């Protein structure tokens, strides 16, 4: 929930900066928008990687490879 609030605040601040229509303010707005994009991407990737479907895919791949003990050089 805190992350969502952070995204909303940054979007609101970016909007306020854009409305000033000065180059320096536009640059700051761009930085904020870039940060929001990173937060959303991080949240999306984290949800995908940590979700139950991702864990199930890892198990399937390990089983398909014959288990972790089948690697070269292991006992």
C-alpha cells in the first residue's frame, strides 16, 4: 500500500511540474515519471517471479532436467 501511495504522490508532483512548462521543471517531472515506471516494473516482475505459477515452473524445469543432482561434477 505504501508503494501505491508513493506512485500516486510522484505522479501528482510530476503533473504539477509539467504544468509549470519550464525546462527545469519538465526535467524533474521526467525523472519522477521514470521512477514511477521503475516502481511499477519492479512490482510487476516481483509479482511474476514470486507468484505460485513461477515456483511451479521452477519445479517443472528442475524435474525435467533430472533434478539438481544430475549436473556435471556433482556426486
